[in-house]
C-alpha cells in the first residue's frame, strides 16, 4: 500500500519522486527519476530500500 508520495519538478522534462510503501509490517522507500522523451515519461533511475 502506498503511504505517501512526494514529487519535485527539476525541469519541464525531468521529475524526481519519493514514495513510501507499506508491505505487511515493513515500510520501504522508493526513489525514482522520470524523464520525458518524445512526449513519453520514462523512469531513468530507480532505488528501492
């Protein structure tokens, strides 16, 4: 279950987001960088902890 989401726009084509996810009795952090190429958003970096 997603507990929180924070997004930060770096430029018109780059966005970074952090997500806190709960799974059973454990919480995990997810960080991702999204970049827009030819009108399509793609995840270019992903960290799960």
